[in-house]
């Protein structure tokens, strides 16, 4: 967006003051900014892009296509329309965040003299308690995976290592599938994780995860990786398959020889959690929630758990103290004679 770059240019006009910056064009520049300069993931950038495209649609329905047409009342009406259409409060809150970030950037780049979204507010997203799998249930699930892996099937060996690491480190699924072999320090039992905003952290893992990971890396990974070779054989390191270079770096490999994808992990976890008690989404995040809650139940410090999970705000981590408190209440009601 060369038109928006010079912050010294007065007002929202370009081309010598003849043409206003259109919202859609400005949004493209903002999305490039959040990807390249802010380090946002493609998933986050895509969500912001969807929000801003809808904002442009709404503005155009009000005959307001230029960024100089963006006013607080227009933004409020846009959020209200979304609410009337039945959008979830979390979605409306994200839309407000997208608009605030976009308008603040427009002011910083000189496309707008003031930020019209500075006072934009959205309804607080309703916070529900995350799904937590009880520690005995996690142990039973991992024992079942161990039994499957004992037959030596490469996929079963991989699945055991994957779930062990997911739970041991409390990883996001994107962090798990994004792990490269060089990110694993097998001697110190740690993994270097790249989280949201491209922020890195080092997370430890325990003996069971280490044993499962060692077995997988020693044999099963190479067996899966050979699928990247056009002939299905030979040295995986010299494979000329289209995904071989990327797969050669990845820790977890799919059945076709490429880096394991997020959807594959979701399907695996959904199948594992299908028969376990508890409500809420049956996705990989359930193991992250469970790891955090079990750490707090075991006496871990809240700030240590914050660092472990890679949360930017301690307030995000505090949801797990509510989970622990709720679990304590349930235990009290069922166990105390005068509950």
C-alpha cells in the first residue's frame, strides 16, 4: 500500500487530493502489515480479513466506500447489525478488535487524521469453562495408545508420541504440527515452540513423553517419511518428492509422507475423546486445558503456568483457576458428609 506509507501526507486523500483511499484497498495494506510486521498467523490474518471485508460491504451499503467515511457511529451500527444477525458475542468482540486495529493503523500511517474506533466497544465475550479430561482418564487413554503402539505400527507409534507430547507440553495444535526436528532437545527433554505472534518459548516434557518420542523418532518417523519419495523407497533425506524438504524438517509425519496437518490431529483427538465423560469441544485444546488444570491442581504457580502455556496475559491463564475451583466444589459436594 504505497498510497498509505507516507505518514506526513495530510488527511485521507491520495493522488494529489483527487481520490480517497477505499476501505477495501486499505484493508489489503493492513493485512499485509499484520502478517509481515506483527507476525500474525495466516489463520488470524484471514479472520481479520473476513471482518474487514464485511465492514467494507456494510459501509458501501451506506454509500461510504472511503476510509474518510469511517466514523464511530458507522462502526457501532456495523457491530449492531452483526448482533442482530445472530453472531456470537465472541465474533462481535473480534470484529471490534479488527476495526480498532485497522483504524489505529490508518491514523498511524496518515490515512486518517484521528482514530474513529478509539472509543469503539463490543459486548464482552461470554467465557465458558474449558473441557478438562480427568487425570485418571488421560492415563487410561494413553495406556490404550501404548497397547496399540506395542504392535509396531508406525501410525500407532506416532499417535502415542503425538498425544504424549500434546498433553505433556500443553501445546496448541498449530504448535504441535509446526514442530521441526531441530526444535526438540532430546537430551534436556525440551521443545522449542513457536506460538502466537511468532513468539518462541521452551517447554519441558517428562519421561513417558520422552520414551514415546524416542521410539517414534528412531523408527516410525522414517517409515512414514519414505512415502514422500516418488518410488516409496530409498533415503528420505534425498527424496525429490514435492513435500520432501518440508517433511524432512517436521517431527510429525502424515500417512502420505508430508508434515502432519491440523485436521488429522483433530480427527485423532475427537475419536479418542468420543467415549470419555465431559462436555465441551473434543479437540486437541482439551489436552492443553487438561495439562494446565492438572498443573494448578498439583500446586504449580499461576505465573509458571502462564509461561508454560505461552499466554501473553495472566488473565487468560486465570480461567484455569476457575476450573480448579469448580472441580474442588464438585469433589466437595460428592465427598463431604455435610455438603
